[in-house]
């Protein structure tokens, strides 16, 4: 049973890597993003998408922590 679980995890990781590789290879066109008059460098679409994903993965938990912290503080104020 343990070996089956390891094999399924390995197959899942392999499929995930193949999907990411296909995405990167299919999206090699260069783009330049504009934001508030600032033009970014020419980067492949896949790199822009991965950077946006990583930034979201950092900002999301930080915002969740702030919201959780403020709501727990509000609950403490109402309990007293």
C-alpha cells in the first residue's frame, strides 16, 4: 500500500512537471507590461505568469494572516 501511494505521488508530480513544461514551451512570445506609465522589460508570457503566481502565493497568506489577526482581535474586544 505504501509503495502504491509513493508511485501515485510520483506519477502526479511527473504529470505536473510535464504540464508546466508544456505551458512554458507553448508561451514563449515576449510581452512588455505597462503599469501607471512604467513599462517593464520584454519577458516571455510564461515567465510573467509564473512571477504573478509566486507573488500571489506570497501576498495571499500575508493578507489572510492580517485578516485573521484583526478578526481575532475584534472577537476579543466583544468577549470582554
